[in-house]
């Protein structure tokens, strides 16, 4: 079914096609070419990171993080239950056992108050997810992780250019991952990046990303030939994808400004409706700046959520739910999870609804969505 107002339309910029054409004409398509380097420079400067490496997806960036932390069978990794499967899969495929943590009811980020009871001698990583680009409580999480000598990995698929206490999300952990999937603020269709904040991991990260070879050193003239030196895989995106992504990152101020306008308007014009409908709008604590990645509402009941979703659909508008909590998923149950283990995540799964939200959304389209929400009959 096609929708008059879809849930998402991929972000477009005026230079997308021009840069792709330039990449095609240059004949350098396989990756780590000029456009990749431009993307790296933008992201390294923004994060103040010693190295950022584009990858073929956020999933692959997380898999690289698991490689670099040398996760192996018997290790435990703490992950929030309310997240996409990539967050946990990257570590489980290395043999780790996931330890599911619940989330805060307001920000929907990992509840740091649970960490102490979840940490064991086998804990090898704590993974946080900045849900909807609203930062987790990174000072407390960092302090707990540091006290136990456990590295933190930030799954920052939602949060590029968001911040916690005026510090960019993705700069707190040893590493963080980014997503450039078509649903994200900045896209090349499918893509990601690994932000490496621990300089001790940089050299091996280049090797892991290049199929276990020291090819990156060869291209810099540091060795006279390259060969197989470690485990690895093929995580390089093509220059065509990097070209489109470069155009988007160079337009980051315009993109973020427009998305912030859309987000702020939803928050302002739905405030009275949310109070009358006993629905909750996103909560952004004063010490955080969100990335304007999505706009969600939390309905008071499953029926209310389903009624609103169906009402919008009848108007040609697609609003969607989000994750099945990992602990209650079929695979999560096999991995030691259980229903009732993460009650806040399980509540969010059946009460949360994401409204249509995309960079090129027109004022008229947003007006129609707002009116439809306000006019929805109560369950």
C-alpha cells in the first residue's frame, strides 16, 4: 500500500547526483577513495576522534567493535533490550552471551541504575543506545564502566550530532557506531561508520576492515607489500555510496536545522493533545541536545496506540511502532531472556508510535498529520 504521507522519505541534497557522477567519471569505485576520505575528515573533526572508518552498515561497525574488543565465547555483554537486533547480534556471533538491561521510561535509553547488578566477572562490554538521538546518562555509565574496567560501546545509529552535557554523542565510549541507512538523518541507502576514540585500537581497526590485511599501511607507503596479518572481513563501502554520503554530510547544518524545526513543531502543537489523551511526548532532559532523528508518542494503552495507527492509515499516513524487546523475542528467549525481565521496554513496545518524520517533509504534510492526530477518536 502506498501512503500519501509515508513514515519516511530518504533525505536528498542538491549535490547527491553530482557527486555520484563525479565518482563514476573518476573511475575509483571500490572504496577508500577521495569521497570516503572527505567523509572521514568531516566525522573525525566533529567527534575529535583519532580515526573514523566508513563501513557498509552500522551493523558492520558494531561487528568491528566486537572484533576489536576480542569478544569470545563465554564473555557477557550488557545491552539494552529496547534496540535493533544489530546491537546484540554483533556480539552474539562472536560467542558472547547477551545480558539484557531495561530502559528509562522517559528517554528510553539504558537505565544505568541497573548496571551494577548486571555486571559479573565475565562482562566484557557495556553497549548503550541513544534512542531517538536522546543521549543516555553517560557520566554515570562511564563511571561505573571505568570502576570495573569495562569498555563502553555506543550504538549511535540515531544520535549523530546529538550531545550530552555539551559533548557529542559517540565520543564517550572506546568506540561508537553510526548508521547511514535510508531512514537516518544522513543516508547513502545502506552505510555506517565506526568512530574509534581509543587510539590503541586504530591500527587493528584498519586491518579488520581490510579483510585482515595491512593494505591501508601499504597505500600509505608504510610497507612495500601487504598480506594477511589478522582476522577481518570486507567492511568498505564503495565510492558511489561515499559520494552520496559526502554530499549529505556537507549539508549537515541545513538538514539538522530543518529536522529540528519539524521536531519542535510536533512537540509544540501536540502538547495540548497529549495532555488530553494521556499520551507522553518525547522527553529531552535539560543537559541533552537530541539529534532530531524521530518523533514518537507513547499512548496510554495498546488499544489507544492501535486506534491512532489505524486512524492515520485511513488518512493515507503511515505511523509505525518500533522494537520487539530483545529479551522477549524468539531469539532472545533462546539466549536466556524471559518475558517480564525488562518491563519498561516491554511496555514501550506496545504503547509507542512513531509519527511520519523526514527531512523533506513539507509544512502542509506536517499540518495534515498534526490535525489527524488531534482529531483521532479515543479508544
